């Protein structure tokens, strides 16, 4: 697992990003720590209340990515080149998020999926993810969160392969893989 994390509040590294992209390295406990719930007006669907001690439950890396919307260093994640058959679960609440069947190599440096587990055609009502508009990338983007615990997972982009044309760009740190039982 990556020991170093990038905090990128306003800039998100995407395919083709160059060295001109500015990144900010921060340490746990720095002045950059923000409150967990930064989006007003959105009701949480979580089964965890605000008293859940995520810092105790998660590693520092997992905490920064999932609860503070951090982004792991590209090409650093343990699941980037991982193609075992099974299911990727939410590292916070264990909800099944993405099947290995939808995983593909996007070349971007983060685990990429064509669609969320439970998606039927374009219907994500039975999937364990939710989409939320996110303008922190410097343009209109879409954040992907766990439907059950509000964990930040990554973003979705419209440059994915058929049949969805979408690329779910997900942090390895936010996932916990479980191989399919034989
Ligand atoms: Zn979750």
C-alpha cells in the first residue's frame, strides 16, 4: 500500500497530466484537515452516524482518501495491476462496489472500472455508489461515493470503453478486494 498520498483539493491528475500540474503534499494533522461533511444540503444515506471514529477505524491513508477526499499517488495503488476474479468492497463499510469483471487498464495510474456492481444497463439504483457533482477538479466533474457510508471513492469520466463509455477512476486505498469463493 502506498505510504505517500497526494492531497489535491483543486486539481485532479488525469490522463495526459504533465509535470506542470501542481500538487500539495500534506501530513496528517496539518492545518489542511477539513471537516468530513463539506457538502451542504445533501442528506447522508450512511448507516454510520457522525460519531463514527473513522480515524480509529481506518489507516491514515484510508482516512485521508475516503473521509477527506484525498487522491492516492498515480501508479501507486495495490489494485492498479490486480486482475484476480472477485469483488472490490468499500474499505469503510464493506459494501460491494465494483466487480473484477468491469475492471480494465485505462493507463491513467488508478484502478479503472466500466461500471459499478449492481448496475443494470444505466440504472444504478441497486449499485452501492452514488454520484455527486464536483467542481473541485477545475471543471465540472462527478465524484463517486459509497452509497452506504459516504466514503469518497474517486471520480467518473466520460472517456471509458464500450459499452458504457464511462471510466470509474477509483483509489485503491478506498477498496478492499475479496476473491471469489471457489
Ligand atoms: Zn462504504
